[in-house]
């Protein structure tokens, strides 16, 4: 018997229940992990609210965690009981003391990275890796726009971009968040609560705008982001924190400069065990070198998941948030 968070109906944080459950035995290609730390991410609220549909209800939540292998399936050869591991790409169920998942979803965790560090960085860090190194491979010298620069993903993007020699303009919602983004390596910030984002981007780029804009906000920033992309540039729409982008007339891409748009996901890039491990190795190397500093600014007990969701959706968090079983 173990504890987990689950929900039987979609809704707000109040639908999350802390319950007893019996974890399954691992199948031939599966592993059971005793979680030591669990990542909290905005996508978790999408599954809870119903924006994204879980396989069935009642459902658990979460796709990110780190811990120790407790049991392995009969066909798993590269992982063993006692191994330190981390994961970021599901299946749902990380909000639990014990989690069964495919062995191919796990990466080995070097001793230099703690469980809390791994749980705080896997999903966000791998997201930044594919955004900056694969979706639009930054080479250095570019000036880019990154929304929500003081958030969990943005905090890492500021640091990684600076390490690559990229000028990152970060949008933020307050002076305090502007200071945070600048401290983490943003070249410039724009406080959207008091500044016109498009006008400031034009000023900061001498009218050239940006070859790539990274937008995790969605509906509220869609038009703004398009207006910040240079002709034939790329808008990377990778999240929906303000709601999904819908009803798009593709003609707007022509009108605004023959633009490109992509809607990538981590699963689309970490699409094999080899790709996943290679991405994680690069992330761990960035942390090990000190080029990325991790800031876990909120810790909640697993039983307090509803409170953690309220803080996240209420924009009361900065950096990373983790749940502790």
C-alpha cells in the first residue's frame, strides 16, 4: 500500500485527493520507482482541469520525478534495483510514493545531481534543451524573445541562452521578476504590465525584431508574439498558461512576414531512449559546469498538492516547485 494524489472529476485544485492505493507489479519492460522528489509543472493543471484528457478517471497526476528503482520487469536489463533514476515524460502517476513506468522513460541520474535537483529540472530543463538546441538551434549572437522569463522554464532559458552567447529578451509581470530574470542572465526584460512588448522589442532590436520567439503563454500573447518575429522567423508556441491558441487563420503568417510557427512537445523530441538520455546528459553537464544554477523556491508535501496547484496557477511561485512524498 502506498499514498498518491488522484482526482475523480475535472476541476480546480479542490478535486485533488490524497488516497491509499496499491501500485502494480512492473510489466516485463517496466520499472517501479520509489519517488524521493516529484516535479510540479503547469501541464499538471491542464490534466486536472480537463484541458488535456487523462486516459481514464480516477487518475493520478504528474509526469516528472526522481528516486530509486525498487523493482524491475523481467526484460529490463539496463536498470537494476537501487539505481538512482529520473524521468520527465510520463505516463501520469508521478504524484505518488511509488510509480510504475516504462524503463525507456527513465534516465540514470549521476551522483552529482540530487533527487530534488532532478525532480525540479527534468521536465523544464529538457524542454529548454529541445527549444534552444533543437527546435531553433541557437548558435550565439541572436537576439530572441522568451515569454515568462522568471518562471520555471524561463529561469533555465535565461541561463542557457547566456551560456550560448545569446541575447535573451524576457517578458515578466513585475519589477521583482524583471530583476530575477536579469540576475539569471536575461540581456533585457520587458514588464508587460507597464510596457508595450512589441514596441520595446522593436527598440531593443533596432527595428529588426527577433528570428525566434518562444511563447508558453498561448492565447493572451499569440498576436503579440507574431508581431515580434522577424520576417521569415519562427514562433515557437510551446504552452497554454493563458489558454490554448485557437481559430487561427494561416493567412496572418503571410501578412506578418512569411512567418513559421511550430507547436512542439518534449515527447516529440525525446522520442527514443537514446535521444532522451543524450538530452539529459547535456542538461546534467550544464548543471555540473555551473552554467545553470537551480533554484527550488517552493517545497510542498505530496499531501499538499492542491495548495501547490493554487500557488502555481495564482502566479505565486518563482523558479521550481517540488512535492516531497
